[in-house]
């Protein structure tokens, strides 16, 4: 019973049980049906040739490898609205169609070349490798005369033999665009192929095919050679491709017979018959929102999606998936007595609306053609009350109970075995007993208090009496009101009770017996809806939709191969045990059935027990025995045991073969079990069935499953009612595997990002199958290790076989020791857990840098450049990866690195890289350009190394020497010559010096005003002065154009301006010269009575007379009491007694044009001096008074150094600046 609550009987006798369902192919002897009955088709390929849809397809897409995901993304961009479907066999896309646009652009290549090119460019799309593509042949190439399109088929081959189903078909537009690709080629196909020599002769294969099709008279047989048959994506079997014709019917079969062991791997009836069938809407998986395994549902609350996450599909309402079309069983209504298909009354099932629970349930009807899809009669809106979609619920039950009848028929639950049918077509058993199934049973009775809630039932009854099955609704509060008739796992569970009950002929006792009844039924709810791509090691629930939470379960624990998820074992059937007889809370001597039996306010109580004595006096007042196990709790233990067996068989034999074998073993085990079996009896019956069905191929897998749950060889039980069993976990000696692991424990030195490959072999050196339940990598560095291929757990290693893995180690970061442990859990009785340590040492790179002169480039002039080499070395153990090299620092713009650096740069251990660094300043500076080369790498502790570099770029520095032509360097008194007729001027030189090591460019030298002063040299520009104190003489001429006062000294000034590339700008020097109105003299008189020349103030007398003849007349000037006048001229102090700038010229035959005598007298001291003047001469004359007696001169004698005329006895101080002497 699928109940968490208690059922109010309301006078009805109900045997409550919960069920599940399964699919497989027929295996019973004796051809069923009429003479023309065809044998069912067979397809043992993984996935059975199906496509993956819904959640499973979304999971495949989400888990697609990077290359495949990228290809699909590219195609979706190129062709919006891309249609994509996935193969259950390969797990890769098998239908890719561009309904708009195309998958590729136009091409001028031939169609077959386009096909090959497409695969070569997109190998990851179908998971192919280059060798897979190269081995394909063009099987067919067609064209359309109407459109010009081409259709190319490539056939996959191994060693020249075709792979069955391994064709890839292309639709190519007239422009050469690929519009669609389809096919299920096998990846790495050569590796998947096992052996090329057939052990079964072709003649024997023909006979085996005919026998398997039960052909009593073979009309013809043909051999079409060998093919490779894909049992799975990783296993190809060599098979004979044969055709056999039935001499007793129109049927002919194409069969693929294993060329090694003779199995029929695939069969298809080549004869087609016209047939019309009824149709209807039903859920095709677990239910409206499939949740097995747990976590695969939409996550929505039931009812939030009106149609369900996996909406109903329009399906044929017939048995042709299991029977040939003309088999009596193929038409569900055949034998029912119905005139047409208009009512939900078939030969196997009568499905009804029994909401009122009044004894008058209603059969759902439609048109005579049997269209159970008509709207609105069969619409469904799960957000509404279940009563609004009662017809849809009835139809879903009708479809599945018929389909489950057909499913189990194929495994031998047929007429003779006691199935339920109106007509048994003369094939044995008692007839007239179709299943009566009621939807939403008693959900809306006249008195709401009488409503049944939250349950589902199956009363199996005996053969010849109709089984009764009822499905209720359940108010799950916030999760909505749920119709149990829409949860297909519940439907399969309930049908399972019919299978178990009738095959055991009702001989099911309490505790273990009733537990098996529940357990088998739960199991069928899992295995029937299991899909090829399900994650078998995930947790699985039963009745999740019915519970209101699709990813949950109505059971205590999820079913799982993981002992930490499903934690109970054989001995735990005692958990939840109770005394069968209940007593009243107010009178423990009164047995009761319900609370009503005990009076108002009292309850009918159940006592817990662990042993029989706890239900007997003196522990209890009256006998309340027996102590029995709670049937659902005990059933969970049995269901999980067989679930482990099922998953192991899928791992070993593949999905299709395991489905067939497992369900056949269950049916045959039920048939062969003793009356009132306990768990161990049924264990043995299934093991015996395996010996007959497949020669014991699953013996050890089955033993491992039973032993893992405590039902090993040494386990014991006193019978079906025993709840104090003794569990054991041992297997027989013939099933004692021994694990041997071969691996290199110490990898040695590795480097970051290295993918180090360590072969690991696991060998079974014992007997029986070695079942590896887990391969885990543990330890602090476990994340760096991975296995390739990723093991599919449980992994079955037959006796004497070896499975090989590649352990990859890819260090993720950091350096030093790496340690992990490969932990392998298996059914090896001596070493259930093997721990293999693996270690490695992750070496490190070590960056080292060197550059000459500590990176100092020295001085480099603007416009020039200098190169140095920065040597980057890897002095570590592993590759050094340099991710970036950049210039940094305030002066970085003045330096250059190569523009074509190919980064990241990888330096092997011990290698160098020479990095050119250039200093090419674009501007001079008085400081030093400072920068650094920043090198970013993976050298530990040195993420970025900054290498200092520096350079100087001296600025040109103009120096004018002297700093000015004034003061001591001033121009001497020079006669004004305004029109240049006299040719009067004076010249001075200034030296221009480049005080820098870099060139100085002079662009112009001039006097600012240019009136009294002119630059005579140089005159051609620009002039470059090289660095290093190079000089340039500049000549300045003084040609005064005016004089303010002819009787007093006067000065004229200007600036010498030098323009250059000195960053300080134009430089200037002061120009200053004394102007003289005309030729003349300035006389200063000194006396030396103290030994030091002193200027005489108030000179008594000073005479100036001309000599020779003068024109216009003689000069005779007499000055008395002459004061001393002092003034500043060009920064020099000039003292004088008289300043005469207009002395007329006198004729003379001497050197000078005029000759003059100056005579001074002061007291008893006097002196005189004679001198001549030319027309451009102005003379400083110094007279030194002398005693007439001594005649001695105390001033500087001739040849002595001097700086002014007044310092010399002669009154004449001449010579170049800085080197003047008395004349």
C-alpha cells in the first residue's frame, strides 16, 4: 500500500500494495498469437536506438565538452532556431538541423568533399577523432533535380567493415551550404571494436536467427556479410547481417547475430501490415514532472505548471511495441467484447471514474475510432482540482495498465502464468479477469466525511477473478491536491503487486514475505522508467509526484548504491516491527481494529516489538502476537538490494541487455521460488534463474548485491516471518575477487600546469567479478589528480581482467611536495578498501636578471640612442612563464622595449632571454631619467621584478665669457663717427662656450639695439658647438653714434643676445662703451709725495698747448685751481681734472696728426707730458707731479703690469684685457 495514513475500509476488503514497472523483450517459449504473429523487434544497443529528450537532453547539453559546446554555440549563432536532438547511444548530438539559414557558408567543393570537410572542421560536434573520419566511406550521394540540393551519406567503418547505425547524413544546399547533419557515429571507433575474426560461421548464424524468430519453416535465408554492432558507445561486437523468411507467414526478419557468441543483437520484421489503432494522451516518464533520479525534476510545485514539466504525449493505444501487429495481444481491445475503441475497456483493463465511490463507476468514452485526445474532454490543467481532469486520469491509467500488461507478458507473465485478461486466446490460464482500475476513487462521495485520501491499492486476487486497483487523490497542503493516477511510479508499483501475487499464487506471508511484495513493486517503479543515461549512483525516490515533491520519496530513505544514502541492511527489518494485535488504550485486555472499538476519546494502540516475547504475556496482558515487520520498511531493504543488482548489471552488460536480463531473472525467480519465501529463498531463486537464462553470467554480481545488504552466503533466516535474522556479508569462494593495483607511487619532479600521466591498472586476480564501488582521490592535494577515463561506478572487472586508467596530475599552484591517496572500494573480501599513496614534487622556476652598469646608460644626447641588454635567466627547475614586461617609473617614456615581444614568454629551466633595452631621450634634463623594467612571472615570491634603469640627457649650456663687455671689459672711449667717414670704432671679443657634453646649436648672435654696437663675427648660422667646453669667439664692434657732453665722459650701452637651444633660452651680455665727441684727452694729475699716487684736488695750474702748426690756429689752454671730477662710466670710476673731447687737429709731419703738451703745476711740484692724437683717438693722460730736484716717479715703471693709465709713470697702460702693461 502506498500509504502514509490509515485507510478507512467502509466495508470494502482491500489488499493494499504499492507498485513500479519495467521494460524488456520476450523470452518465453512457444510463439504467441495466431499463425501470422510476428516476433517482436530486438535492439540491444545502448539506448535502444532512442533519442534523449527533456531533462536528460538538457543535462547532456549542459555537460557537453568545451569543443562540442563551442561548435553548437557557433551553429546557433549562424542558424537561429537550430533544431537539436541527442543520441541515447553516444550521448552526442544526433540530429542537427538549420530550419533558418545554414550551418556553414557556401562552398564550391564537391558535395562529398563538403561532408568530409564539415566533419574535419567540427570533430568535437559528434565526438569524433581524425581517424574516425578518415575511415568513413561515401555510401550514397543523391541530388534533387528540382532544387539542386545534394544528399550525402558517409558510412563509418572499422577495418573495412561497416558499423551498424554508424551513418552520417548531410543535406547540402545548391550553394554548398550544410543545412543538416544526422547520425550516431561511434567516437574512437577502432578502439571500441573487439576482434575481427568471426567464431560463429555464417551458416550457424542463419540457423540461430531463424530459431530466435521461431521459424518452423524457413522459406529463404540470405547472408549480407559482417557488420559492427554497437552494444554501447565504447563496445562494438562483430555480427553477421542476415535475413530469414518465414514459410508459414508473410513475415521476414533482418537479424544481426553476434559472430562470437551467437546472440541475436538486433532484429526487425521486414513485413508491414495496414493497421489503425486508437490514440490517447499519457505521461511517458515517471509522471508530470519526472524526478528519478532525485534532483532531475523541474523543481516546481505540482500544479504550478498546468501541463506538467514533461507534458503528456499523443501515443498509440496498442501493444505493438511488444507484439507484432497481427498478434492477438497487439490490439488492446481484441478479446474484450467491445464493438469498437470508444470505451476504456480493453482485453486487459477496465479503467473507470469512481469519484463518487457509490458502486456505479463510470467508464470513459470517446468516438468509435478511439481518439482519447479530444479537447476539452481529455484536457488537463494541474493547477485545477483533480475532478476537472478525471477523464485524463482514467486514460493515463488505462494506457499504463495495458502497457504494463504487455511489458510483463514479454518476460513470461502471460496467460499460463496467471495474468489478467478477458480472453486468453486459448493460451492457458483462467480468463475473464481483466484488471478493474478506478481513478480518483471515492474522492467526492455524497458525505465528504467518507472520502478516501492519500492511497493507492491493488487487490491481486486469484487467476480468473478480476484484480481491483484503486487510485486516490491526496491533499498535500501547500503542494496541492495530487492525483495518484498521474504518478507512473505508483501505477507501476501497484501493477507489480499483481505480478508478484499471481506468480507466487498468493503464497506471501507477513514480514519478509509482505516486505518482498512491497519491495519488488517499488523496484519496478524504478527499473521500468530507468533510462540509459540516468546517473545510476544518484539517489532515487518512489512516488515523489504523488507526495507533492517530485524529487522526494514516500519512503524512509532514497534508494541508492551508496551505503551512506541507504543505510539499512538485512537485520534492520526488525526496525519498526509491531505486535500484530492492537489493544485499547483504556483496556489492554481488549483487542481492537479501530479507535471506534474502544469508545469515545480512546484509541486503538499498536505496540512496538523487537522479539516475539514482547508481544506475549507477561510482557503484554494478552497475546498480541505475532511480532511482525512493517512491510514497507522491510520492502525498502529488499528493493534496494535488487536496485544494487540492477545497476551492476547495467554497468556490466549495458542498459538494453541489463533491462532484459534483470526483469527476466525477476520473473523466472518468482516462478521458481518456494511457497511463502523469505528474502534468502528469493535470493536463491533469482541466482538459479541466472544459471538457466544466461549461464550464470550475473552470478557474482548478484551475490555481491545480496552480500552488500547482509544477505551473503552465511546469512540465515527462520522463514518468511522471521524478523531476527542473522546477516552476513560474504560471497561464495567462486565469487571471491582479489584486487591488484599497479601504479607508480612517486611521480618525481613535475612542474606547474604539467599534465603528468601515471598509468594505473586494476586487475582482478581472484574468482568472480570484482565490483569497484568507488575510486576516490583523497588528501590535501587530491584536487590536482584526476582519472581518465572517469570511472563509471560500479565498475565490474571480470575474473582475470584488467581495467586501465590514466591518473593525471596537473599542479594547480604553489610549489613543493604533493601528496594524495587513490582510495578504491570494492567487493574484495580481504581488502574492501585499498589506499594507494601517490606523490610528486612540484619544482619552481627562479627568475634572475642582469644588466651592465646596474642599468645606468650614462649620458645620451637628445636625438641619439643607446642600447643595453637585460638578461633574464631561469635558474629554477621548471619553466618560467613571463606574462608581462613593461616599462615603469617617471622616466619610462624615454626608454623603449621591443614592440614584437611574444608574450607569454616561456623560459625552460637553465635558459636565458636577452631583452634589448633602448635609451632614446626626446628631451634634455638637468636631472637623471629614472625608470625600471617590470617583469611579471610565475617565479615564486617574485611575482614582479623591477629592474632599475637610468639615463642622463645633458642639456646644452651656453656660457658667455666674459659675462659682459662692461666694467674692466668695457669698450674704451671711442670717437663718434656717425657717418663712418672717419672709420672710428673699437672692438672687443666675447667667447661663447658650450659647458655641456651634448652639442649646442647657436641660431643667432646680435646686439639688441644694433645702433652703437654690431656683431662682426660670426655671421653665418646655425653654428653647432660640440660638447666638451668647445668655444666660439664673437667679435663686437663699438661705433658710437652720439655723445651727450664733449667736456664730460659719457657711456653707451646695449645687450649682446645669443639665441640657441639652451633650454634656459636666449643668453645676453651687457655691452658698454665710452663715447667721445671727437679726438681728445682726459687728464688726471696725481702727486706721490707720500709714496703713493694721490689725485690732486684743486690743482693749481694745468696747461695744454699744441705743438707745430695748428689749423685753424694754435691751442693754448690754461686751467687754474682745477678740481677733480669723478664719474662712473661702464661700471668703472673715472677721475679727471679736464676732459677735452674736441681738440682740433694740427698739421704735423709726425706720427700723430696733432701733437700736444700737457703741463701741470701744483706748488713746487710740476710735470708735463707730450702726446699726439689722430682723428679717431681719445687719450687718457695721467700726469704725476714730481719734485723738481728728485725727478723720481713713484708710479709703475715701463713694462710693469697695470690696469689703467694712471698707474703708470708714462701715463700709458696698454695691452689685451687681463695682460696690460705700462708703456
